[in-house]
C-alpha cells in the first residue's frame, strides 16, 4: 500500500475512523460505530 493512498478495509456500512498501524506494520486498528457505540477492530 502506498503512503497516503485510500483503500477500503471493511465492507460494513458503519462509520469507521481513526486508523492506526500496529508497531510491526502488519495490522491496522480502527474505531467503528456499530449499534450506537464505538468498538476497536483490527484487520487480519
């Protein structure tokens, strides 16, 4: 992935925000608002 490029990581219609790379660069953590509350998720 190129720096500053946009790539869709999820297929859920909820609003996702605040993506952050893990320290080892293998995963992306992000907040998603589902069921009226925010939850932390990670890509596999």
